[in-house]
């Protein structure tokens, strides 16, 4: 299993949260190989971790991140990592 980790700066939390719930999460959940996703928020930034069955599926999803991010956020970092343990 592989994960896509995305860090963003949030410019409008209310609008970004609405776009996340209405557009981003439903779209990601339909991606090939999707296993689970978690989106978190802190003061002025967000961090998500989305798991996929394979590295190839995770890399394809990572490539789509910058094209589909809402206007209310700026992508700071996108990484694909191998999941080596879970509970």
C-alpha cells in the first residue's frame, strides 16, 4: 500500500472545507485503488493522507493533486510514500 501526503496553505477555511467535502473527497474516493483518506486542518494549513493499493495508483493520484486543488488553498508539498505499518 502507498500513501499520498499533501500539505496545503488555506486562504479561506470555510470555503476550502466546503470544496473539500463537496468536490475533493468524493472525487478522490472514486480514484482507482483508493483505500482510505484523512484530511486534517490546523491554523492556516491542511494535511491529507490518502492510501492506495499500489504505488502506481498513488503516483497517478499525486499527479492529479495540483490540477484539482480548490482556489482557496495553495499546495505546498505532495509526496508519495510506502505504508510500512498500520493499526
